[in-house]
C-alpha cells in the first residue's frame, strides 16, 4: 500500500505542474507534442528532418530528454532550431517539472510548436502528462510489429503513430497491416504515418499533419 500511495502522490504532483505547462502553452499559442518511442526508433533523425523540411513554414523548438549526454540535442542544434537538453540521470521519463524548467529556457514568444523528445521508453513516459496537446508514438520496422499489442498504453493515448524506417521493410519481419490493426483496435482515431526519416519517403503526409495540428490549435486559442 505504501508504494501505491507514493506513486499516486508523484503522479498527482506531476499532474498539477502539467496543467500549468498546458496553460503556459495556451497563453503563448504554442502547440506542444510529446514524442515517445523505444531507443533506436529514429526519433532524432525524424525530428531533424521535420525541422529542416518545415523551417520556412513554421517555427519549431525542441526539448530533448535523455538519461545522459547531449548527443541528440547537438544533432537538433545543427538544424538551427532552439533546443534545450534535459538529462534525467537515470529516470526513464521526463517529468512536468523538468518541462516547466525547459520552457523557461526556450524563446517561446518566437515559436509555433515545441516538440518534446522523451527518453527512449514505451512504458514510463506514457504515464506522465507534461502539458502537451498530444503524444506521438514512433515505431520502427526493425523493432517488430508486436509493439502495439505489447505496450498498449502509449498507443491508446497517442494522437499519431509513425512507422519509421520503411526503407528497411524488405529486410525485416514486419507486417505493417498487423501493426496498424493492433494500434487502431486500441485507438480508432489514431493517425498513422508509414515513412522513412532517412530517405524522406512518406514525410509529406507527416509534415502536412503537423502544420494542420498547429493551425487547428492556434484557431482554438
């Protein structure tokens, strides 16, 4: 029982700060997306390509989460986008408090979109709200098509699912239709984007969706 009470307290405190973050994003008319995946899915490559392809159409900032190092943040920095690195020092997810601190270090008055690249993990990050408008789950074909069935929580909560590295599809055992079916059973409104962040295949539809999400959010505010 003590473990349950402690967990509830942590989540409760996180939720309070998450609401404050959400209010901050709304005040500044900034859409925020929380990108979640297993390690090695290609999140950073996808993020860098998205920024480069949309830099003349919208203004994107990034909060990078990792257990240690700033390797991913350095890759994002090369795109010219403002980026803040948060190291969790062993924790398997980012917290709302960490995002709150990160927001203060970004030039939020110049941004339309903040993308949070969460720590590589399909379990823990799905339980912690950060104030985002939506979650995006990234699944690569190299990981196997059983991830929606094995880790249902994040797929049930996500607004969009990216199936990355489709340029490798002929070389791996991955059934795209099975992954889609399992994910949409959990979440009938899930938008699914098969693409290759490396080659650019399928990026157009993903980029279009990003711009639509920003436009819809700003109209609401």
